[in-house]
C-alpha cells in the first residue's frame, strides 16, 4: 500500500496508483479563526476519511482583515462572517491601504494554526496552505466589478496596492513553507473571461500570480492553481509554475477530457461543489466518484469548496467508494 505522499506524487507524474488519491475540504465558520480549533478540525477530517492531502481552510477573508475589513458575525457554525461594508468605494480609497507584514496580524493567526497542525500530525500528510491571488484579495474589499472599473479608471492606483499585496503574500507563503507546507492552493476569482479582457488579465492578474508562484516554486513540490467561476482562462495559464489545476470541471466546465487535450498537469476535481452537491442523490454522489476513479493524473476533490451543511453521509459515501471499495482497481 502506498503512502499518501506517494499517491500524490504518482498523480502529479500522471502515473498509476493503488487507488485514486483524494481529499475533501470545507470552511469551519466561527471556528476557523481559532488556531488550535482549525488545526484539530482539519486533522480530524483527514483521519476520519483517510484523505491523501490536507487543503487548509483558514477564514476566507483572512487576507483583508488587516487592511480594514470589518465583519458581521452570525450565530452558529454554518454561516461565515461577512464584510460589514466595502472598504473600497471610490478609486481614491486605494490610497488609504498601507503595507502589511505577511507574518503578523491575521496572517500570524493562520501561521500559528499551521504550526499547531504540523506538531499534531503523527504522519506528515501532504499539506496545502491556501493563498489568494492579489487581485482576488482586492476584489474582496469591494467587488470584482468595482475592482475592474477602478483598474480602467486609474490603473496606477490599483497597481500600487497589487504590488503591496504581492509582497505580503510572498512573505506569508515563504513563512508557511518554512513551517512545512508542501505547497499552496492558489486561488484566483478574477480569471473568468467575462470578468475582464485578456490583456487586462495579463497585466492585473497574471503578472502578480507569477511573481508569487515563482517565489515559492523552489521551496515546494505540490502547488495547485484554482480558477474560480465560469468560463475560466484555463487554456491561458498552462505556463504557470504549478503541478495541479483545479476548477469547476463538474459544474461549469470545461471538462477534464477537453483540458487534457492540451494540458500535462495533474487535475484536482471531479466532484460537484457547494450547493450543487445538495441537490444530488446518494447514487449520483457515488456515480461522480466512480466516473473519476482510476484516471492517471487525477486527484479527486470538489470543484471548489464543500458546503458546511452538506450531509455527512455524502462525505462517507465518497470515502467508502474510494477507499473501502477500491473503485480504481
């Protein structure tokens, strides 16, 4: 039987495996900003479902807190805190954003949580820390539409903040690698064709993505680029220095078969994500897994993130189908 790391290594090399490597991940609202609790929840899920890698799930707005985002917090553990109001409204508001140290403030909370997890693991399971592209972080402080409008209205102002956030992200990523991260789940929410023009994407998104990924590529071996949304530019990012690609293949496409025609990278996906899964029957969940099992270069996982209120039986079905029934043999 192969180790978790060996399965991931085989998938990245497009080689056969003893079983399909897989992982599942979800947010833990109102628990994910407590370093030890997040570490405990992530490790519990890995052990319960024998996950082949841990995709870490810090609070989704963690890159914005120290730039002034205030939160509305809700009771319970299902609804994540939301931004009280946009930090950026007018294009001149970008002038108020100042440099942030990627090892302090909210970033320090995430790093401390990772440190605790690493100490708790008896077997080192491949670990991916979550990074957001600088453009994604900026969009979280206003909206994608407002960010694009400001890019066109006053590009110099936006570039200044993008450069600043890039430096912060690199510092954070290097600190995470020093703590034992095997790689990063690098998420871009601004890579859909309907969001901006190709030249704009190259100037405001790709430029900064490459700066960050190139800064960590020699420190890590398992980096996954996640393109969020519909009509993503997956054909245009094949030169990114990552080993894996993640996108909404099951729900919004393009299909893995289409992307495999021009990509030699491993794919992370094959399962529906978010509320899409909540409409499925148990038979459909099993069918999604079986359809993907046994494919070289595939690491099974959700197209994005699993809803916190997804029935536990769905997660158990994925585990049983992959692990207990050894569907790829």
